[in-house]
């Protein structure tokens, strides 16, 4: 099948799934009609062989990895065994955020993140850093309230020098700035109103990248953001603002090397436009930047109760998304935001209204592969080599 046919086939599947999802949404809590159920059966998620995701990705010149929490990896032998088998990259989900890492203004606690870095090294996985500059109050220590326009520059530069310096030469990449765009905040440059912006002005982003490059000239330096995936007015505006930011940074010679697209997807979202997403990816690539799919997962909040149907729709979302983004050669890594449904932020932040366990990740809560795993495996197997 040539590319054009493949593309048309994907679109047909997608349109079909779109209507299934909207019907399923209506059918939330009830069983689907036989006709709807049989539409699901038409899609085949068979993956050939038993090779782990990391090996399939590597065969195409891609990196596959996942985010993980130290408490889970250190206490759950089943998870640890699967993690080392499936992943070629490890990202601390919590341990490199300010609230974990810097309990007091002058105290850094590297122990949990160092444990994860050592685990990655022992099992020959790459280690990736998340994140140096983020406004989210959940991820900031209480003492952050002392930061003001007089001390912000010094506190930020000290943080970056200390943390990036600590892992210099041993880390694949850093999310230097996270989620700095929020168009609805109303600024013409699209920048989010954060304490960093307030205290340091719009150049804080460039300042952070330059400090990171100084502390580790080898790490891949990434700007990371969400809400870039769908064909909605909000995502259109966000893609435009992110592209503008990246262009500005590049034109000023800022040492930025990649865009991280978080890709927290939703299985019930039907407004997916492959051409639009591909155009955005190629615009980013034409600036000389790599692209990482940095926090991939698929919410199943609005899907029916039935696990078979839910898993098929989640899998379809993974395969449709990845088959589009992996056509762009600048995409070099796919990282899921967790590996098993046993540990996922979605169970806390995007729970189902019926309180049933969520199923957003490649492995189920028993750490077994499920259809989402097959979908990712298939996307890697079909991806062009880079
Ligand atoms: O998954 C993370 C969750 O467990 C934390 O409580 C939260 C705050 O630290 O951050 C979550 O991860 C976020 C990531 O750091 C940035 N992009 C969005 C992720 C999901 O909210």
C-alpha cells in the first residue's frame, strides 16, 4: 500500500471511530448496540512477534521510554522488570521538580532522582530531565513565595547551574522550560502569565536555555508544552504561538534543540486533523529542531464502561496519532507518561465520573501488555526509518 492509500485508510478508520466514540459517549454506562460493537471488531491490532517497544523503536532509529516515580520503581519488582524490558529511556515523573529537589532555598535533595539515574544507567537506559522552569504550584515548594523581582534571576540561575551541572554529561535531554505558552492569558506574544514572566520579563526563557547550555553543553535542550494536537481554535492558536516562540528563540541564537510535544490525548476527541499536525511538525523541523513526543497517554474518561471497547478506542487513538507523527523524520523519541495503569496521574487528575479504574497506558494495572501496547508496537513497526 502506498503512503496516500495508507493515509486515506487511516482517515476512514478515524472517521469511523469518531462516530463510534460519539455514540459511545452517549452510551456511557450502558452497553453498545450490536452494530457499534461490530465496527470495533473490524480494526485489527495484531502486533507481530514479542519484541519489546524499545527494540521496535530502535530498529527505526527512535527512542522509546516512559516516565516513572521512584517509589513505584523501587518497591514494585513486577514494574521494574517490565520497565527495563520495554524502555530505553527513563524520565523521573516527580523527582526533578522543584518541590522534590529543592525543599529549602539552599538545600538540594538529589537522592531520589540519583536513584532513578543509577537505575537507568545500570539497565543501559537513557536518562531525561523534567523540568527546570515550570510555574505549576503543585510542583513548587512552599518557600517559592519568597521569590521576587530582586532575587528571581539569581535563584533561577543557581537552580539551573546546580541541577544541570549535577547530571552534566550523564543526561540525554532537559525540559528547560515547560508550558510557557497560554494564549488565553491575552498577551500578544502568547506567553503565560507566570511568576517568572512577572519577575524577569519575556527574556526568562532565553536566559534559562543559555544557563542550561552553559552547565551541560552536551544535553539536548527542549521546550515542552501541551495542547498542540487537535484541530480546535485553541490548539490552532497555541501551535501558532509556540512556533512564534521557537522562531524568536532560534533567531536570537538561543541554544534550543528540540520541541517536546506532551500529547496527553483523549480517546473521545474526534477533532484530529493529520494534515494540520504534520504541517506543524514540519514547520518545527524546518527551524532545525528535533521533536520529542514527551508525555504521551490517552484519557478514557468519556468512554463506555466495557473494557474491551475502551481498550480498542484507546489503542486506536495511539495508533492513529503515532502513525501521523512518526511520518515526520524530526520526531526522534516517544515517551509515555507512565508505563502501567497501576501508576498514572490520570487516575488522580482525570478520573472517570463512574470511578472505574482508568486504562490510559500501554500496560494494564497487572503490568500486562494490552491493546494500547499493540498499537504502539504497530506504529513503531510501520514507521519510516530515520
Ligand atoms: O504526572 C504528574 C503528577 O503525578 C504530578 O502530581 C504533577 C505535578 O507535579 O505533574 C504531573 O505531570 C505533569 C508534567 O510534569 C507536565 N505536563 C503535564 C503532566 C500531567 O499533569
